């Protein structure tokens, strides 16, 4: 894995833990909910971009 990708991965994990205190994560359900909340905006943007691209084709 390239150094840039590794750096971006580390930054992503650091940002996640800045927003979510590990002491508040008591179960896998808590962890899942935290990751879901953290990544939801990114996934929504991806879905919106995909829909826009498909609508342009039509």
C-alpha cells in the first residue's frame, strides 16, 4: 500500500476517534452505529453522484 493511502487511512481513523470517544463504545452495536453515522454523508454523496450520472445518460 502506498504511503499516501496509508496516511489517508490513518487520518480517517484519527478523525473518527476525534468525533467518537472510545470510552462511549461499549459494544459492536455502538461501534457500528458510530461508523454508520461517520460515513453516512460520504455514502449519500456517492449515491447522489451516481444518480446524477445515470440521469444525464437518459
